[in-house]
C-alpha cells in the first residue's frame, strides 16, 4: 500500500508512454514540414525561378538564426523555464514560421508590393525565396528548440527507465514524417495542378495539431512535478541554473567529442535529404515522383531498428561501438552513390543503398542522444543539448549552401539549360552529383575517427557509454 502511494505519474508505463507519443507526434509533424519542399526542387525551379544555389540557400536558412546564437539562448530558456514553457514556445514558433513560408510560395504573394520590394535588392535571389527563407528561419528556431526540449523531457520522464528505447521510438516516429512527406508532398502537388502550395499548407495545419499535443503533454508534466515535489512554477523546475555552468560544458572533452561527431554525421545526412530526390532523378533518369517514392524508404529501417537498438543499449550497452559502426556504414553508402550507382543505374541497387543508409541512421542517433546525460550534469542538460544542436546547426546551415554551390560549379550551364527545357517542355538535363557525394562521405570518415577517440576516452575515464542504461 505504501509503495502505491509513493508512485508518481511516470512510474506508470501507460502514462509515460502516452507522454512520449504526444511529444513525438509534434516532432513527426515538424519533420514533415522540414522536408516538404525536398521532393519539389525541380518543380520550384521551374515555377518560381529558383536555381540550385537559391535552393541551397533556402535549405540552409532553417539553421541561420540558430547558428547566430538562438540555440544557445534556447538552451538557457529550457534550463531556466522548463520543458513546458519552452515546448509551447517552440511549437508556436514553428507555426508562425510555417505561415510565413506558406505565404511566400503562395500565388497570393506574387505581384504584391512586398514581392516587388524584395526583388529590388540581392537580385540573384527571387523575392519569394527571400521570404520563404525568413519563414524557414523562424520555423528552424522552433524546430531545434523543440528537439532539445523533447530530449530533456524524455530524460526527465524516463530517468532510470527505458530512456534509450524512448528516445529511439521518438526518433522513429519523427522519421516516419520524412517517409510520409517524401511521397505525400509530390502527390499533393500533382493533385493541385503541380502547385507547391498545397503540400506546404497541409503540413502547416499539422504543426497546429502538434502545438495542441504539446499543450496536453504540459498538463501531464505539471502533474508529475507536483507529485515529485518539485516546484510547479516553470521558473524553478530543476536545481537553480547559473550562466557560469555553461563553462563546465565547454570544458568537457567528452562534450566536444560528442558534439563534433554529431555535426559531422548529421551534415552528411540532413543536407543530403534536401538533394536526394533530385540526385536520384538525375542519376537514374526517373521522374520526380518515382525518385521521391524511392528515397522515402531511407528512414524505414531507421524507423524500425532505432527502438530495438535503443532497447539493446538500455539493457546491454555498447553505445560507443554503435556510433563507430553507423559512421562506417554511412561512408560506404555515400561512396556507393558516388561511384557505383552511376555505373549500375538500377532502381533496385539505389533502393538497397538507400535502405542500408537507413541502418546507419538508426545506429548513430540511438546511441548518441542517450549518451549525453551520462557525461553532463542534469541541471545543465538542456544547455548541453542546445549547445550540441547549435554546433550541429553550424554544419547544417553551411553544408546545403556549399553543396548547392559545388553542384552548380561542377555542372556549368546545366541550371540554365534545365530552366529553358522546363519552359519548352523538353527533357530536363541531369546534374552530376559525384563531387557532392564525395564531400558527404568525407564527413563520415571524420565522424568515424571521432568515434574511435570517444570509445577510447570512455574506456579510460569510465563514463559508461558502453554500459546499459537500465538500473537493476
């Protein structure tokens, strides 16, 4: 009887897994919006006059404000104000940013005074692209803030329980959004006469639903705080945070190893997603819809395997070893894209590489994020996640732009020829993606080296990265 009275909300499996589903669905909708334009590169080039460089700038814009310091501020807000306030703020920012981007690509924006003013400066970039970038910047602030908030929330609700499994399931649900939107986006565009507006509008509505989900989660989280005897006020959720505590994070070698491994690995994954549909279009000479349908299978194995790998880490450990294996698989896949697929441009071979890349995308995140609470004090965990995301965002900001510029430089005249062919209804020339694929693979090589270093430090210092999470 006494044991029942002492139980709190997250001791009940149904309650903590319900909380997980609520916040994971918010990230599911966020991931859908992140990649809603990825399968539409050819379409928006023809309709709105975007070039690969413009598309690369748009893809990079999601991370610009985060790199300029917003993510650091987000981590401080999270540690000072708690998961409830920060989560609702982040979801609201995503909705606002999505609304701006929707207006930018809509037909209603064309011909307005705002568009004419935006077209009057930096003439190499269309006004609609500039406003879309602004919306994507605001959305990106909310999305990255939501990411660290969700990680902190899971660490709180699953402390001493199935933390890696929970983080794995959250990532799996979020990646289902990538799978869904890569097919849904071109389908909706085709249904509405080849318009890019319909997919963006649909995903904006889903973000509103995600905001409602987090509000429901916040009610549950407040009840948990009251049961645990922590302050119900958002300003004192944990031990008092001090700005000087950030110095402890920067002085940690393990923090830097994890953060640098993170930025290198994700710089070879998320920017590639932006270009993957067009890469498969160009390499296999297939339509956009077919290329998008092929690449949508990328997150499938990641989605299926990540929860199992998370459970394995919870009960068996071996997190550092998984980081190394994931980086190695990613290197092989990108080199196969660069050199093998152009020689054997078969649909089944491209699908095989894509699915195997998904295995890498399950191994690394499943091991990476549950490792952070093992090396960072709990009261500054939000700032630690934020700083890792900030460093990651530096790569995610610049890499898409670099890839866009490299693609244009290694394919001189192709962008202009594509635009002319689109206008005349002729076959659209293909891009050669060999050099961008080599760049992505090189990031994997550096991540693998850092994985070796990380495992060595863990063996010497005993942080427990290779040990199970569940306490028996």
